[in-house]
C-alpha cells in the first residue's frame, strides 16, 4: 500500500484482512485510531485524507498482530470501562462489560441499603487491573476502598490505574482475605473471581487462552472453588448491614447462591440475569440484625 491511499481505504483493507483471519473487523478502526492518536470523530472527518507511509506501516503491524491472536487491548494498552480509560496488559484480565453491570447493580443496592453519604468500607477481592476498586472509589469518593489480588504483577497494573485516575485505593497482595488483619471487616464486598472450569479451555478462543492470565480465568471445582472459599470466610469479614456481590459464569448462579445461603441462611440472596437470560451476578444483602 502506498501513501496515496486514503484512510478509508486503509480501514477497508484492515477490516477485510481481519475478517479473513476470523477476527472482528471493527477492531481495524480501534487500531487505526490508536496509530493516528485521534478519536472516532476526528477519524471520520479525515477518512478521505491520505495516510502517511510511516503510519500505515505501524497500522499494518498492529493489524497483523491482532490477526495472529494478540488482543486489541494489549496492542493499544488500554480498555474503556465505566466511562473511563484503564491500562491493561497481559498480566490482567481485559475488562468486560458484564463487570460494569456488577458495579452498577451493586451501587444501586447500596443506595437503598445504606444511609446517603455514609462513609463505607469496600473490598474488591481479585482486583486484577483494579477496575472495580478504582471505579467504586471514583463513584463513591467517601468510601474507603481496598483491592486485593494474589498476583503481584496484576497489583502493579491496578496501582498504575489508581494513580492515573487519581483514585485513593489501598491495594494488598492477598489470597482472598488471607493477608488482611484478623479483625478487618467491610460493608461491601465485590468480586469477579476466576470462574471458568478447566474443562472449558478447549472450546475457548485462542485470543483469550493464549494471551490472558490463566490465574484470572480458570478455577478448580468446575470454576466454583473461590466462591466457596470466599463464602466460608465472609461471615468474619462482612458487616451488618452489608452487601456481597459476585460476578458469575453462566449456569453458576444457583450453586453460588447455595454457598451464600450456607453462610447467611437468614439473609436475602438474589441472582441477576443478563439480557440473554443468563445468570451473571449474585447478591446477598445482609440485614442489620439477624
């Protein structure tokens, strides 16, 4: 391709190339905007302008990387989440829209459970890139938020995101609650833990399996191990009133609800479904007194 080609022609080439390699063609636009350092509006205003040879070379490299399986987010180094831009790397799970729903529904339930403006404590267990912890702090600045993760590399990314977005969040390296002080408790506990059974690996996209951390994807006991362990530990970690919220894999809501019911038999538990009718979240509201 020569420098006489227009941006729209480069975009059309990349879209077709990615589609031929079983990738989503819309990724071409994200990669072109990344190379040119422009937003979507600017791109569409410049579509009939020529692309510089140096820029096309960089664009071609990026497109070929994605065609080879590298996630777009790892190429551009960021992903949008809850209206903000977060840094991502191969050390953390790429943020998914379902996790935005977890935060939205959790905050909605907190608004009805707690007094307005109350200074709450919240924990994000398995924080990864820090998207839940950082978003909670930015959406509820009066809260004291802690993010925990077993991976030191993931915590490094989480801290970078907190610094970049000016979110005052405490981070701790911990296997679930193991590194917290024995008497440390929280009003809100959210978690999007690894929940994919190892048996599902063969049917998953190689883009995910080959490039995202397995520690953040897969779990033992058919993907349910960490839910079970958290539910066993939560009675000593959650305050009353309090809210527990989990993101779950499709088909896991009933079992996770049972784990919660074993630990909190007298508190209401709710499974929330996505627009496709799949269970995606489980919440437990702890009453002030039981």
